[in-house]
């Protein structure tokens, strides 16, 4: 059975609501729980939005088995050296349950309001390429020197050493992001709403993996879908995703979270 995780959108949700949802998903046997990395809601800028990494730290203490991570951390929000340190700390707090979902960014309005210059698409992609090299290098726990166009490190150390280190999952929907994932990451997460382009993206991913001496069976290709997509016909949707080559499903849900429906999913597939 393909593993199923849940993305808990934090817009308008308090921590108690997020914690209770994560705890129930943990008890039901879901694979993972994820949180968006946004500073503000695109529904209403005054709507409550909890910060991603602080929330994940709380959920790490509140759960026992389920894997945790951002889907996805916006690379332009933090220097990759700092992000590596934050992620390493959360990996330790969670007992090795963190997965680092990361993307290039792209919500220009949100970034500009906070004074963050994330650059155009080409620059964001180039920054992410450098970050994907810096972060796992720092997790080794030895001095890292990196002289990139956007980031520079001089004998930087991020202790404690991460062994085994968190998996890195790139989130995107383009051939370029697929190639970056194949070069530097452990997985690629694709949105189901863009499935018309899956064939081209997966071809680029497979070609890159071959160039690196890797195989698709060692790579975590996952789909990011709305939870209602699954509930229309759970067995059929799981079949479609498996036939498309996906190894995991991440179901996005907004508050109030549909916990009764998730319980039905658990009973149907693995209870």
C-alpha cells in the first residue's frame, strides 16, 4: 500500500487544532505530516498563520511515530546554512523523524511585504541549486567551504552530525526542478493539478538519475493532492497514483481538518 501523508495548511488554524490533528494522524498510522512555510495567508493578510519551523518543533514533541517536515520550506526565506542548522535541530528533537521539503520560492507579494528580495525565477532556481549542495554537506558535521554566486561559507560547521541525515524532498512542477531533485535530493514532490506535464517531468528526472548512477526505485517520487481528490473514489485514486509511478501521497487539508474522513481512509487501507 502506498504511504499517505497529510499537509496541514496553517491558515486560520491555532496550534491546538494542528497538534490534535497531527496526534490523530500519528495514531491512525499515516506516513507523515507536513506544514506550509508561509509568513502570511493569501486568503486574508490578517488571518492567523503559525510559523512553520516553530510549529514543527511543537509537533515533534506532541507525536511519536509520524514523520514531519515542511512542504515546502521556501529557500529564499533563510540562508541555507541557517536552514541546515534549524533542520538538524528538529531532526534531533523528533528522534530522527524530520524530512526536509524545500522549494525555490515564488510568492512574490508575501516576500516583498517582508522585504525579502527573492529574485526572478532563474535566480531562485540557481539559489536552490546552491542550497541543495550546502545543506547535506553541513549535516556531515565537518567544516564546509562553499564559494557560490549567492552563498559563501568558510569552514562552517553545523554540529551535531546528522546520521542518518534527513531526506531532502524538492517541491516543484518543472523539468528544471526535476533535474535539481535528481542531482541533489532524495525525492521530488509534484502537484496533482499539473499532471498533464508529468510525463515530460518524469522523463527528465529519470534521465538525471541515470546520469548520477541512481535508479527510480531509490528515489521518492510523491504526489501532492487535495484530500478531496482521494475521497471521491479512494481505491481508484490510489491505483492512478501508483500507476503514475508515485511512491507516496501527500494530501493537503485546510482547517477545520477532516479528521473523520482521514479515519475512514485509515480503516479502508491499513486498519
